[in-house]
């Protein structure tokens, strides 16, 4: 007989955490790199991208609820939720690889392909992640033990994010290396003519100096209508020479020029990440165990499950708060690469920033457990939202040269924000316990799926906000002049816009009714009920 309040082993917690490492190779990979891939590499209009993310995430949110219902009714020798982690591992990896593959299509064909592959990815991700999230709630009946499991989950989450966000830009540079013939001729002090001849065709090549200081001006018939910008993006044809006038930086040599085929680089980098994703999911399946089952007398009734959910006040508060907090996180995450590429003019520096974010997030997730046990989950949730939002808003006052201040503010905001991100999924387990305590019925998958709807749809809202704001400033990822004119929009999307969203989320969380004492009482009573049920078996 399994004691539902038993301690879960370190090995099992770590195995569970690896599942979120795998999931976040996909989730954070898409959240961080997809917008700039669509706009700067594929060449889609930011308004089109914003609408795509909003529509796809809304449909994905609906599928979350359906998947929760399916998960609660799955019957297998491996449990209700674990099998889905195994069944969807390979399809999830394949769908992610297709998402970052850009076939040669017409403009309308690219949009259709983007919709098909993105919606396919979100649906498969749902079939994987809803059961994964629900699994935590049935690994133990002790809400304190679930808080610990939640910390492992978020450490895994940030570990996966650290891998994809820290390594991907370097992998893009490695796989996208064009290796063309380059001739540099000094024309005057700090003024050079740079001639580049491609050895192969390459779409959407990006050329900059390593220092990202020098400005480039086309040295052909385009020079009369061109503006000097830091770097250029263009497509190369084999054996054709591309000439630029480069100024503003001393001692430019061929070795100091960075020329990357972004299309090939992104695709091959994500192919490697997808292999890792699949392997980690398999490890999670084999290392975890389900212990909590619905009450013996509970009969399957979708109508009653939904009725119980709609009367679940803690769930409603979490649903709405998670919508705002997910939007907050997704706006910040989606803007990082654009901010570093076009405002700080140093895309590779974003890799160091992203690594820093992941490291401080792990520390924040670890700190969450003792703080929550001492202060209560609700208080830590609200406090972390307010402090994180206030800190990120200060980026509005940072110029492109204030690198140290940008890093300090960004990392501090992420460290604090990791606590509410971790608590969201832990508290959904509490909401499932509350429903079982109140209604003597349990629908774990439905509780997690409906909560996940808000986080998914929040990401869609964030994508729409980013796309619409950038479009309002005329942003074109393949037009260097248009990019410079959109800088004010880029700055506000990285600072006070997410800050205001965090304030709204904290205000809603005040309505959450479960405190530490109430959860202790609920856990104790549920444990007594389960002991009585087992005695009847």
C-alpha cells in the first residue's frame, strides 16, 4: 500500500524536473527566438506575427481543457498522466524542428506554413505538458512535498532555458557560418570598403563587426537611398560580390567581420536541441510514479467536473492571475533578442544575459520554498510580482551604453520573478486539493489544463502586444532604417509595459483565498479520508 504522504525521493524529483527542462527547450526556445526568427529571418510582418501568436495560443488554450479531460479519463498500467509524456516526446521534437525550418515559399506560403507548424507545435506541446503538470499533483498528497517538487520542476525549467537560451546563438553562429571571401580596403581614417563574395547561396545573411560599432552603407546603386546602419541583412548569391562602405570603427579587418546565414543557423541549432528534448522526456517517464487516485466512489462525470471547477474560487484567482503573469513573462522574454540585437547592437551579448537570467532564476526557485513555508505562498506570489515589475520598469531609463545597469536590473527582476513563476503550478495543485476537499471529487487534469489555458493565452496576448507595438512604430526586421525608427517601441516593450502588467497581476492575486493554515487543515483531512478509503479496499 502506497502512503500518499510519503516523501518523494531526490531521484524521482530530479527525474520529474528533467521533464520541464525538456519542455522549456521548446517553450523558452519558441518564446525567445520565434518572433525574431519570423520577422528578421523569414521576413514576416510583425503585425502578422502578433496575430498568429494570438490566434494560435487561443486555440491552444481550448485544447488544454480538452487534454485535461482526456488525461483524467486515461487508463493505463503506467497511470493517467505519465503515458502521455512518453507518447508525445518524439512528435514534440519533430514539431519544434519544423517550426524553425523555413522552406522557400511565397510570402503567403510562408504565412500558411507558419500557421500550420506553430499550431501543430502548440497542440502537441499541450498533449505533453498538461499531463506533465498534472503529474506533480498526484506524486504526493502532501502540499509541502509538492512545493519541494515544484522547486525541482522550476530548476529543471530554468536549466532547460539555460541550455537553449545560452547555447543557441553560438550554435546559430557555428552552423550559419558562411565563410565568404572578404576584401577590406582602407579609404580614409576609420573608413573602409568591404567587398564580400559568397561561395554559396545564403538567405538572410547578417553582417556586422564583432564590436557592433561600425556602420554599413551599400556601395552600389542603393547608396543614394540607403542610410548607414550598424550591420546589414541581405540574401547572397554564389559568386556575386557585395560591397559596403564601413565607417566609425578603427582597424577593421576581415577577421573582425561576422557574417552569418541565420536561416541555416537557426534550423540546425534547433535540430540539435530537439534531440536533447526527446531524450529528457523519456527519462522523466521512467523515473516518476503516480500515487494519488480519485476517490473510490467518484463516478466519471464531465458535467460535474466542470461544475466543480467553476465553483472553485482559488482556481479562478489563479486562472486570472496566471493570465497576467504569463503575459508579463512572455513580453519580457520575447523582447530580449530584439532589444539586444537592435538597441544594444550586440546580439551575442544576449546569450550572456540569457544565461544570467537562467542562473538567477534557479536561485529564485530554490529560495521560493523556504520563503513560502514561512510567509505563505500568496504573500510571496504578490510580493515577487510587484518587486519584479518595478525593477524591470527601470530599464526605461537605461541608454544603449548602460550595459552593467541593464544586466543588474534585468537579472534582479528575473531572480524575484522566478518565485511567482514557480508558485503558479504549485498552487494549482492546492486548488485541486481544495476541490476534492470541498466536493469529494478530484479532476486534477482539468484543474491544471484550465490553469494552463491562462498561461498559454497569456503568451498569445504577449505576442500580440509585441507585434502590434512594433508594427505601430514601422518595425521591419529586414530593413535597418525601419529598425532604428522603432527603437522607442522596443524600449517600452522591455520596461514599463511589462511593469504595468505585473501590477495588474498582483492586484488580482489579492483575491486568492487559501492561506497556509487552511492548506494544512485541508491536507490533513484529505489524508484521513484516503486512509479510510484504503481500509475499505
